[in-house]
C-alpha cells in the first residue's frame, strides 16, 4: 500500500497518533517495503541527541520527509507532536514575499479576531486555546495559518453566511477589500464611493459615502489599509481616512486643471502621487493622523505619460511628452527635491525603477532606452544608453535588480546584466517572429521565459560565467498567452490559444523537460501556479471549465479536479493558502473547490447571484467577495457534522498532533 497517498495532510503524508499502550514493536508496509518502528531503548544516534539539536535538524527537512520520519519511530513521532517542524516545513514552501504576506495577515488582527477565525472551522476550545497560547512565539503566524489551512481541508463542505449585499439599490461597478480585510470599498454609479467596515460581530456596516462630480477612474487603499485615494475625471483626487471607529472622512483634496489619470500611495503609505493631463504631478504627504499636505508639484511642458514611486518610497519618476523624465527624491526634512532630468529626442512613454530602487530605466519614442543609477550621495548618473531599430515594448527587471530584459516591437528581447564595475552589458538576444505576450524571470533570478504571438515560449538560463543560454523552445499551434515560473523556480507553465497548457520541469542537470499537457476544448486564458508551487490551475472561458493539476512526489503531474459551469467563466483564482480555488461565471454561480486531507479536490460551496457574476475572490481571512449586479460578502465556516475523516484526533491535545501532520 502506498502510505503517501493513504495518509496525507495538506497534500503530504499524514502521521497518526502513536498508541503507547502497546508494548510490541509496531510495523507497517509502505511503498512495498516493511517499516519497523524502533523504540527509544534501541541504539539511535539521532535519538541520543538533545531535543534542541533534534529540533534544529528537523528544520532542514521537507514536510513529507518529516512525516516519513514520524512513521519510522514512535519516540520521534512523540517528539514532533510538541515541535513546530511540520508547520515550518509547510511554510518554507512559500516564497519569502508570500511568507511576509502570511505574517502580515496574522499580525494585523487582534486576539479576538484570530480566535473567531479559528472557531469558524473548529468547535474544539482546547485546540483554539493551544494555538493562541503560542502567540508569543516568533513562529506563531506560521502555526496559526498552518492550523487554519488544515482545519479548512478537513471540511467536507463550507457553510455560507451572507454578511452583506451591496448596494441595496442600483448596480455595483467595482468593489475591493483592503489588504487587512477589515474594509471594503464599492463604486456603484461611477461617481460615488461607499466604504464598509467589518464589525466585531462579523457584520459589515457603512462607514462613509463620498462623491466626485465626474466618473471616478480609480479607487485605491493604502498598503496599511488606513487610507483610501480616488482619482476622478473632475480633476480631483481625494484622500480619505478613519475619523473614528464608526466613520471615515475626507483628509485632503488634490486639484488638477484636467482629469486625474492616476492616484497612488507610496509603498510605505506615507505619500500620495497624482498626475494629470495638465502636465503636472503632485506629491502629498501625511501631516498628522487627520490631515495631508502638498509636498511637491512636478511640472512638465506637455502631458504626462506616467508617475511612479520607487519601491523604497523615497523616489518618484515622471515621464512626459516633452521628451523628459524627472526624478524627485525625499529629503531628510520631509521635502521633495529634483534629483535628475533625463533627456530624450522624442516623447518618454515608459519608466520603471529596479526592485532595489537603485536603478531607473526610461524608454522613448526615439527608439532608445536609458539606464540611470543612484549614487551614494542620492544623485543619479547615466549608466547606459541602449539604441534599437524599433520601439521598446516592455522592460522587466529581475527581483535581485541585476538583470533586465527589454522587449522590442520587432519580436526581439535583449537581456542586460550588471557587471562588477556597475556597467550594464548585453548578454543575450532572444528572437521571436512576432510581438511578445509575456516576459518573466524565475524567483531565483536564474531563468527567464518569454512567450510570443508566434506560438513559442523560450527558456533561457544564467550560466556560471554570467552569460545566458537558451535551454528549450516550447511550441504551440497558436499564440502563447503567457508563460510563468512556479514560485520555487522548478517548474514553468504556458497557456495558449490552441487550448493547451504545458508544464515543464527543471532537472538536476539544469535541463528542462515536458511534464504534462493540460487540454481544453478552446483557448486557455490563464495558467497559474498555486503559492506553494504544488498545483497548476487553467481555465477557458468558452469551454466553461477550470482544471486543477497537482504535483506528485515522483515529479509527475496529475489531474485533480475539473470545475464546470453552464456559461462562460470570467475568473478563476487560488486562495492565499494555495489549497482553495474560486471561480466566477456568467451562469450566476461562484464555485469554491478545496483540497481535502487526503490530497483530493472537491466542491465545497457554491455562491449564487441573480444574473451574471463578473468576478469572485477569496479574501485573506476566508471571506468571499462576489460581484454581479450587486456585490456580496460571504463568510465561510465549517458545516457541522460534515467533516472529512482524519487521522488527527479531536481530543483536547489535538493541537500537538496537528502540527506533526
């Protein structure tokens, strides 16, 4: 019997609680081999080590390795019940950015909110207490989210409770949660914004209604979820924030002489940047908790094409039809000052900062791109001028800011890398016959994949000498919509209009080979990996299906579920845990599928609207936002009596068993 398939937890092998009342040495048959479970009194170098060192060793193991270890020795099993190694091994599957997101989700909630979240999926008070007693641990976010994911996987179905339906009259144009999940903003008539907040009893109440005279182009929450900014065709951008627990109020109005193209917060939520067709960009900063004030106005002689913050929130770049790009920087006294003017011979239509905020690349209609670098004194210096025969279409930096890919209108993509002397050198040219549809670096920055309307995706890899070489060309009958790496950089998936998605895997020798082909009866609109890299989801609007494939321990991929609708599918997204999927369809339903404790997937809930559902998404704390003619907030919880069988017992000490599953 294959114990990996028959004893799993979150897609991995699941250990059961050892029965210490038996004196005989237990044994089991696993994968065709007999496994002898040794007792503590038998010689074992590992078991003779202090518990602290054993725990340190466990942190280097993967989740399924830890579970195999628990099945091999009853003493280790008992030790791991009181250790967080399994939860931490599960957590390590996620990319660092996703780990940080999980930590933020948990830390922004207070104790009552966290307890209520747990109690939606368990009635075991001892379990809830055991989890919350670990709040002082640096690993608490890991343990908490691991527990929530495990409890949700045990639910055969979800109970649905509608918490709010918006608006009472009229039609919703758009709606979105804040990052912390406490607030929701909706736009019902194009000119009015309604803010709703979640109360302690789980209900949602109106916090404020704000209007523009003309159509609102965008509505954006700050990263810390404490503020909101709107951009309108009436030439106004308005910043809103909490007045008290019951209401929000306007904090500032930013005025332009023409419509506002964009209004965005800096990543640190301390500044707002707007730009308009009046040739001006404005920076506003938070004066105190109740007010914001203008910090700088950046003027151009013609219309602006873009205005963007750097990731460290300390720089702004604007581009314009006046052939200039301007860099402004934040000074120590809180003011903003001009740092550089980048000149081109034609309109500058594109600019982007590198992820580390040390480099800036601009692109112009003069078929040139320029790279500027930041000096230690805060000034900016030209590093490279790159000339082409056609216009630059896109610019993509690697996450370590050491590589950049520039795609050109003639189908070429050029890779540039940063050398030891901080110069940028051309390293490779990737040739396609038609325009690119996507360009993506792997998270480890060692691989690059381009996809094109010519029906091909090409993977390039970084060699030890700093050059890049082609590894494989993947062909489709029709154009490739996208090509994306898994978060762990070990797999890549394409999505094509020919109805095929192809999964490729990286071998130990750095070569890439085909692992699976996912087939639909019509064009595939997207193919995405789950956040833990263990599942791929594809969907096709026209054939009305979503398919989920899962990675097996032997490296192959297997179909796990097919989600069908009666009419076109408008969206399909993974939840933050990578173990749930929600779809939205014009048939008026949104379906939630989830992974069970045994690794299988099945439908766990269906949300219905009268008419079409245009979008559906899972919030980070287990609420669902669906948008049809109205927006509906639905809370998920366990269905009493409808839990999957599990090897994790539900006695008061269950938490100890849970973390070794």
